[in-house]
């Protein structure tokens, strides 16, 4: 597939439509490595968006002051650009260092961002987009109401069921999350392994750590999801 990273990013942002979307999803269903690559890029996309919109004020302020120290009026264009590139690189290092070394445990329990994308007809799509907006604003009950309506109309769309199940996890209703995630985790959809992971989270929260460990061990140790599963395993063992 040409320009693979760009194509995956288009999928994440809901830009693929019609046959192109169908071809992409078929590719994901048939190719485990490709599916894991999509999941990894989705995780990175979600992490960057969350951090850019979060309250990392101290980091931003430090970077701002560092940048202004380099900006002297008599510098050449090259002299001005070079420190800014260096600062941008430092920002990336600081940001990802903060994420992966200081915030790992929190990240293990964060829900994935619900992705905006074209799914079916216009009416279903409009409802889904509203469910996306509400879910990502943590209005889980309102999002679930719309998703349940979509499930009644199109019960074959596992995507609706998956995010509806996650709304219970967002509300810390772990018993109901367990009930709803279980059939997805035992199914064959592209959401199977993700459902296993969040089912394991629900089991841990309910005090069933041994069951959670057994379930986590069934998740392929590939891609970002595999790494998260291993980190949660290490925490539980």
C-alpha cells in the first residue's frame, strides 16, 4: 500500500471512505502485522493529542523561555533556525520521556480515544459522530445511549458494541464492562485483542487478578497493545 503511514493516518482521522475504507479494513482483518501497525500508530496519535491538549504548562513554559533566550536581533537566519530545531527536538525527547518513564502505570488504564470515521449510511454516521464527541468528552452514558440505538439497528457492527462496552469502564462500572466485553474478547473481530485487554483491566479492578493474568497472556506480544499487555502483566505478577 503506497505511503503506508499517511494511509493509516487518514484511517485514524476518518478520511477513508467507500471502497478505500473497505479495502483498508479487509487488509487489517487479514494481516495481523498490519493491524498491529495501525493500532500502534493509533496509540501514538492518541498520546500526542492528549498531551498537546493536557495541562503540561510547566514544560511548555520552560521550552518557551529556552526558545526566547536564543532569539537575538543580530543573529542570521540560520543562527535563528538552528536553536529552534534543537529546542523542538528537545521538546520531543522531554515529552516522550515524560510519557514512557513517568506515566506508564496511568497509561495502562486509560481508555482509547474513540475514532471519528465514516461507518454506514448518513443517518448512522451522524449519530456515530455525536457518540464519538460525547465519548471523548467523557459523557459516557449519553454516548452509550446513541451507540445502543445504533446496535439495535446494525447489531453486526462490532465497533458500536466495543465502544459501548468501554463506556462502562469509563464509568468504573467494571461488572457491566466485563459482561459487555466478554463476547467481543471471545469473538473474531479486529477488536478481539483490545477487548481482551480492557476485559483484563475490568477483572483486575474487580479483584480477579489471576483471571486477568490468564487473559493477558493470550494477547499477541506484538505492537503497542502487546507491550501494554506485558506491562500490565509485569505489574500484576
